[in-house]
């Protein structure tokens, strides 16, 4: 008996790296969209939720450190912070130890909205990942961590261009 076909417009991801990458991107896009849809009543998106969650976990921190934690470039962090300030969910203040840097922290409204958004995100997470057995989840996490680690390493270029 053959394994079930994995739908991909680019081919079979079991043997085609481009199709595998497309399948991974599709899974990411669909899960992000599902969460964005569920966060809409809270007036935030996944990108806001990531920053708010990091601030909640790490406390007030510099914009630079927050960018590093979330692997966001400086301009993306500035846009997100502008939005969070406009929404009244976070504030940027000059850092006491370095007047050139900003210390970012959650507002009371930001903390309250984060609480409700995280509860909704947990529901979405259960919808997306709840079917995984613990061993499957452990394996998925391990594979994704290894993928990220390998992508962070410099690529060795072999002679002959391959």
C-alpha cells in the first residue's frame, strides 16, 4: 500500500525539496492566517502577539533586545511598536541606563488584551496541533529545531557550483 498523496502544486514533497519548502510555507501561512482571524476581535495580529508575549515573559526590555529575541529586523520592530503604542498596548520610554535606547513595556491594557489573545491562541493551537501524539509532537519540534539550526549555519559551497 502506498502512502497517501501529499497535495502540492509543485510535486511530491517526499522527494522534491522545492515542493517540501512550499508545503512548509503553506502550513505556516495557513496556521498564521487561522490565528490572525481569531485575533481580529482583539485588534491585533500574530506579529503583535509575539511582541506582547515576549514583553510579558521578559519584562521591560530594549527595542534592540526585543528585535533579537524575536529575530525581527529593526524596521519591522519599529512598525510593530508604532502600532502597539497607537493601540495603547505598549509604551516606549527612554532607557534610564542609556538615553539613546528605548525601554519597551506593556501597558495595563496590553497585558489584559494579551491575556485574552493568549487564551484564544491556545484554542487555535489545539485545533492545529491537538491531533499530534506526544511522541509525534516531540519529533516535530526536534525536526524544526534542527532545521532552524542548520539554516543558521553558513552554507558550504562545493566546487563545481553544486
